C-alpha cells in the first residue's frame, strides 16, 4: 500500500510523486524502453519500504499500420449483409500489444464501435452502406497514428430494376418511402440513407409497425432540383428503440433506388458520333452517352434525327427512337449514293434535350459495290491459280534456270559394264598416259603389256582371238631400233590425220565432257572395221601389221583422250 508520497524509479535518479496515485516523469526519450519500480517514502510508521516489482514501459508507437487488403464477399445466404475481411501490416514488430479498430457509418450516425484484436486482421459483418475505419496499434504506453480508410457502399443491389422501393416526392423537404414486401411482420425499426452524387450521406431512422411506407420530413439540407439522389432502406433487429446499438452484425440492406425532386430535359447531347457498316441503303451509328450531371432527369431514350443533305432544304426530316441502354443503332431504308445529315438527342420525362452537332455521311453506290465485289473475286481467282499452278511453274523454272548436272555414278549406262572384255578395256585405258602437244601429233608412253591387253578387245568384236606369237610380233620395243621408232611416229602422224577426217565426217557426236558406255558401244563398230583393215596386212608383213595395229589403237585412244576441255598443250591421264 502506497503512502501519501512515493518514489518512482525509472532511471538512476528516483522521482518523488506529489500524490499517492500518480507520478509524472518528464524529459524521456520516446524511442527507448524504460523499467519502472515504485517505493513508498519511509516515515515513523513505515521505516522499511521495499521496491515493487519491475514494470516495463515500451517505446512510443510512432508509425501507422500499412498495406491493408480488403475482401468483400456475400455473407452466406443472408441477403443485405456482406463479410469484410481486412489484413494489414505493422513495421514495429514486438512493440505492440494489439490493435484497435474503430468502425462507423459515413453518414455520421452513432455509434462508432471500437473493437480490439491481437492480430493484424479482423472480420466484420456489415450492411451495404458506406463505412469509415480507423486502425491503430496499441501498447500500455501509447497508441500509434491511425490508418484511415473508407469502405464504399455496395452497388449490386437489385431494387432499382425490380421495383422493390418507390419514392414519392412532395416537396424539397418531404418525400414518402414505400416498399413492396410485408416487412412489418419481421421488422419494426428502419433507417433511410440518401445522398446526391459526390455529397455527404444523410440519414433518418424511424419506427413502423403498421404500413409498408413512411413519409419523412427533412430537417437538414433541402432537396435540389435536377439532381439525382440515391436512397437506401435498411432494416434493424431492435424492437424498442430504432437507434443503432452497434455496427458489427446489426442492420441489413433491404433495397436501393433513385429519384429526382424535379426533372428537366438534358442540357447536353451525345458526342463522338461515327458510322460503321455503310451499305447501299443502311448505315450503323454509334455515339457516347450523355453524362449523368447533364441529364437532369431519368433518360428514357435517344432520338435520331436524319434528313437528306439537300442544299435546297426540301427533304423531310425523319426521327427514330432508341432505348436508353443502347449507344448504337443501324439506320435502314436509305437511298443509294445519297448524303445524309444526322443529329442525336436524349429525352427525359420532361422532353427532348439539345441536339448533337450535325454529322454527315453518304451511302454507297452500286458501282462501288460491284468494284469491290469484282476486286474480291479477282483476288480469290489469282490466289487459287497460284495455289494450283504455282508449284509446277516454279519447278519448271528451276529446271530451266538451274539445270542439274548429272552424276556419272548414277547413270544407267555405267551399270552395263558386265562383260570381262569391257572391264579389261577400262583397265587398259587407265594405264595410258597421253601427252597431246598439238592436234597433229600424239605421243604414247606405254608398256608392252598395255598394247598386248588391248588386242583381244579388237578380236572380241568378231569373236576371234589371235595367238600370243602373232601378237608379240606386232609390238616393237622402243630400245631396239631408232629407225623403227621414227617410222612409228611418222605412221602415227599419218594415221592421226586420216582418223581426224573420219571422225569429223562420222555421225556420232559427243555433247558432254565424258563418254558413257552407250557411246563407247557406238564407237566399237569403227574399231572393228579398223581391225578388219589390219588383218590382211598381218598376213603379208610384220612391219605392216605393226603399223596397222598402231593405227587402230591410236584411233581408239584418240576417241577417249580428246576432250574439248583440254588445251593443245596439256597432258592427259586417262584413268
């Protein structure tokens, strides 16, 4: 028990209180944490006063909660109530004891309910009205600055469309609220909230247990003409007094509707008129709606005024009415290739408002439509032709412009080499080395076995094979006699001239730089004829035989060694 005076120790120096119940300590740092102990002042009656237990004074909370997330969902199957889930964050972790949430209506109706929560979250069951919320962190020493937010009223109330509520205005200070359902069997306490766009919400609660309507007399701000008001009816579960006792899970919203104290015609017109889908006798119109503040009444629809754009002004204006929920319309029964002037206005219960700025459009003409149709047909035909004939044409152009060079390995003629004589011929040719210095001379460097292997080829053309002795007599070595060597060169020159004349006069022509087996077979008869010419000479004189054989061999070699690609001074190796 404290005496009339006590010491408060919260630092190194004790502070004596001025009374028994309160002590003030000044010049402290709000960001620091203090430990406090209390001791009574000793006197004659109490000579020993121990210190009390230690109390901790936390630092002052100077930041507000942040990052509030709000989720608005339906509260089960209860119509007129919603479940709000709020979550937030607080930077000073561990310095707060909890949070204080204050909820009140934006209309200002009492009470303003205060709720505490230990966690940075809370759930509320509220009506569709608008609310103010303040969230603060608290500890036993301070309260943080509050985070304020407004929960807007919920707009998805079906009463406007289904006529659950009706407002009858008597004057700028009196109107009657009527509701459809027989609510007096369940509720007797009600509250009405009304406001115009962008202004504060007004409210009035009342008690009703006899009829489904109530006439209200306004004490505050009177109703303004040409202004749209939104009014909401709430029901409350109380039976004795209709003032709200608490906020959370109390009232529910019955319905909402709109009304005017006095209506007028619109003071502005639709804007941004444009056309689409222009045809020979119709056109589509579209526009932007009139702003709510310029309507001055409930919009009942739009009037489209259109007339032929005749300079003489003799055409008759026509009108079309469009429902208020539409901002497009297809205007039909028009003349071909004709200019029209169109204006659009809105109308309310009082009458039509101002017209929009004249907009001129022109319908299409028949030729224009035909040209477009012909163009589409032409494009279609060209595209179809390209798809059908494009691939063959491209392939044909590729063959002409970029012909493929044939590969001899893939030729069918190369696959005809089956008989041993033809393979032996190619092996013999591979051993020949022809040095062609000019068109009138040919030097052959060869071994004896080379010419020896060539002779059976000529005999094979007539199914005859000579004896090795005769063949050996045809071949003369270069080292035996220089005279025979010179004679061989002279004979070769003479034979070369003769064979050039024969091949030039021959009907066989080679169009490419290589010779196929089929061409070779065409040349074989000539070689056989040459061999036949040599045979008589073999019987008479060995030297003549040698000369004839050389001539025949040279004729065959020249056929396979002469190429238009080689120059006269190139050395060719046939392999």
